[in-house]
C-alpha cells in the first residue's frame, strides 16, 4: 500500500464578477501614487548633504569600475543605475549578489568601488560582496533606508533615503523607495558627468545606435571626400563643368580659386537659367552662384539637413568647408539614409 503524503492544495481565488470600471477612482489612485513619490523625491533632495558629494568624489577617483549590486527590486534598480553610469562616462556593471558567492566575486578588483542597494539594509544575499569589499579595502557605498542596519554599518559611505511611506495600499511593495533609489542613481550619474566634463562627443560615442546616435551624428560622419570632390576652376568652360557634375552625381560642382578656397558653385538650376547656344563655351565664373551654402564638418548632421530643406530654394547637396576650403560634400540622400530627421 503506497505511503500517504501530505498534499498542499493551492488556493485559487474565485474569479470576481466583472463590473464597469470606476474611472475617477482609478485616476485618483494613480495621482495618489505619483504625488506620494513626488513628495518623497522632494524630501530626498532636501536632505542631500556632504555624503553625496563624498560618494561622487570616491567614484570619480577610483581607477576601476563601479560595481552596482542589489537583490530583488533593488537589483532591478541597480541594473539600471549601472547602465546609466556606464553610458555617461563612468564605467560600471551589475553583479548579482546571489551569484557573487559562486564565483562572480572574481569580477570585482581592488581598483573598483561597490554601490550596494538595499532599502532594509538586511538582505543576506549582500553578505558575500560586503565581506569581500571589507577584506580587500574596496570602497563600499550603501544606498539604503537607514544609517542603522547591517549594510550601512559595514559601508564606508551611506546614501540614506528619507523614511517615506511606500505608495501601495499596504505600505509594503517597493514603490516609493525604488523611485528614490533610481532618482538618486540618476543624480550620481549626472553629477559625475559634470565632474568629468563629459562631452557631447563622448556621449555620442557611447550611443552610436538609436535616436540618440542619429541626433548627435555629425556632418563629418556622413560626408564624402575629400578625395574625388566635384571641383573646377573659375576660368574653365562650362562644357568641362558639366562633365564634372555628371561624373560625380551630386548635381553640382564647386568652384575653387587658385588658393583652393571655395568661391562659388554650379548647380542644375544654374544650367537651366543660362541655357543657350553659347553655354558650353561660357566661363564657369559667369554662370556660378557666388554665395553657396556651406557647412563645417563638426556641425550636426541635422543642421545640414535643416539648411538644405529650409532654404528659400531647397537643394540636395552642400559643400563641407574648413578654413574656406572644401574638404567634403554631403547630400540629402546620405543624411536620410543615416536616419537623420
């Protein structure tokens, strides 16, 4: 006869009868949550002190990376903080505290700093990282809800969150506390950006893809040249200018003087305006437009697209100049292919 086993039955709540939603009540709940979290952020900003500045300096002065860690909801926030730090000039990565004691402690070096998140400060999963940081004198910064808990007492610096009620009806689910953590992480990242003098160019380097990369794309990233630019001297006949325009396919040719400076441009429109029996033998200087629109290589690609589209007479290609000399050419087709909007 088989032995009896104790079977624990899962209690599944009966489905509730559906009824029309109370829109006003739902919106009121959302506003209560948002207002409570907004008040918590104001309280957090008001209590910031020298500990925050010291945390920024500690991270700024390390030679390695910021190891961000946390368990549960704090762990999710820690991942985001690590990503924000890394993308704004402060090398950082996330280490799961549960994996740390199974070999991932080897990812942490004496050149690093640890930023540990725990609202209660009593997450036992953090013990291995905490002990490791103490053993090797690795700076430990605690982001926590109290200065009197296990994590805070073990740390070198405490970023203490104000005691604000969680936004859920029971006051238990991490809501207000995690909002404060993520905001404080953003504050750290931005303060470090400014401390380092992190430039727009560096930011674009870390964000080559997506909308940010397209917004910060420069003219030099998409231009053609300087080899093979459609250029011609002002004393050459228009028959040669047409050959240059046809060969390069930009619908224009730049006119350069003896010193290499751009002094004009020949466009398809110029050809139409001067069309006649003598056009082929006419000197380029007679037909060229003497005030061409130009742009510099360090300008944003979006600016180039704006100039071409918003001019009184929109055009499709523009010379890129440096010290008044053409070093490239950019076309509207190149900009659109690169995703510039």
